[in-house]
């Protein structure tokens, strides 16, 4: 099975910045090299840049620190561009006759389901779930002072709803309850 929809998302902004920087540097080197081959001399702006780099005091701590800082920033951008992002889908365990077929559900859909199930529980004013990997944290707001019963009820309702979905990996549910107002 290919796992097309279940791949990790790309970090396109960092990848685009890194690609544009590398493209700009390579295009500049290409133009300077072609001018050097055609005329036999370096362009004046390139010769000035090369002379300033040659004359720079590399023993100076400010120059060395700046060069190290720029190198670390470039390395950080490159690593951020190449490492994939978080998964945004959960793979479903679905019986299929086609081996190239896969079924997924977005994490956002699972969070909406959890919010709906939590808000259906008696005594719940509002609920906001956060899904990270295989763990779901639900923050529940209630006007009832005895929040432990509501917290357990919300956790059970959401867990039952998630178990009814044929996920390949199960999701553990935990709740945090805030009491507001009430008698």
C-alpha cells in the first residue's frame, strides 16, 4: 500500500525560502562565470566583493561570529525545509479489495467529532479538543461544581465515539475541566 494521503505535510515556506536562496546564489555564480569566460575579467561588482572578502580580517571576532551565525541560520533553514511536518490524517483500518486503496480521516474531523460528543454531555458548557499524535486533550468548561463526574462522562463519551471509528492506531483521551459560574 502506498500511503499517499497519510504522508506527512511538507514545510513549503521553509522549502521555498531555501530553494530561492540556493537558486539566487547559483544564478549569480552562473552569470559571473559567463562574464568571466566571455571577457576574461571579473565584473567590477564581483571583483569588489571578492577583494572585500579577501581583505576581511577573518581573525576579527565580529566577522567570524557573523559568518558562523549566517551559516547556522542557513543550516537551520535547510533542516526545516527537509524535515516533514506533522501528520494531518489518521489512517483507517478499512477492508478493501483494492490493495492501492487507503482510507484516512483528517485530525480536524476527529477533533470536531470529539467536540460534538463532549458538548452533548449533560452539564458541559463548552469543549475544545486538541489532538496531538495519538493523544487527545479536551478542555471542558462547566457551571457544575462537581466536575469530576462530568470529566469522566466526557472522557467516556468521546472515547466510545473514537472507538467506533476503525482507526489503525487508537487515540487516548484525557480531559481537563474548568468550573465557571453556577449555584
